[in-house]
């Protein structure tokens, strides 16, 4: 595995190696001791998968508060996404800043998004499947969302001309400045 630091401390792009022959390829997408050797010591407790039919499906920006904050390791099984992490740690010098990484099934890259960051993604092609590991179980009472088009965040989502396909929750999410429960 190759580990690529991003502009936000703790958010890391991980590239798995593929070993191929005339049958196809094999890849180790998660290997606990390899991550630990790279300084990533997270106990993942749950695997999640989402399917998004239309291009431009936007999920996020989501996070969970303590005591159920989650680290996430995101990868694409089919298709591609623009994956975004926003620093929501008030004491951080990069508070309110974000990174955006294109994740594709073809490239086999992943993004590690630690607790203390809001996370979201936008599908770049139809029928995209995303899988991600989380370090904490889903806790509805700790679930929060930040508005995807918050002007202060200035995320350059790669949206189709028709705009995003959103959930009701994401359509009405508050701005970052209006969030009482940050890290």
C-alpha cells in the first residue's frame, strides 16, 4: 500500500497495489498491520456500502459527535466519486478547510477520514457503489450534517448541469457556522 498525505492532517489517500495476470487482478484493500505500521491504528467495527444510480448523487457532509464519532476508510467498488473531507476541529489551524480526492474503482484508491472531519461524496458516473469502514456504530442521536453548498467551505463539487440528487436531510442541513456540535 502507498500512503499519500493530503493538505489536512490525518486525512490520507491510500493506494492498494493490484497483482494481475490474464485472469484479472487481486488486491489487499485493508490490512490492519500494514496500516498500523504506517501509523494508522484504528479499530474498524462496521462495513457499509451505498449504491447511487444517478450521476451527481451527493451524500454529505456528515459526521457523528462523541461518544460515537467515526473514523472512515472509503473506497469505490464500481464507478467513481469526488470524496470530500472538511476539518471541523475548532482548534485546528485548518478548521473549515477541505480536501477533495477523486476515488475510482479503476485506481483502487481509498481515503482515510478521521473523526473530527465531516465527510461527503458526489458520484461522477451512474451506478456507483461505495464501500467504507467505520470505527463506531451508527448512532442517530449523534448524527449531524453540514450543508453541502456552504459558501464558506467553497467545495467545487463536480456536478452535472441538472445539479445534485440529495436526500431530504442533506437539503436542509445547516451551515458550518450554525453547528453547535463540532470537535
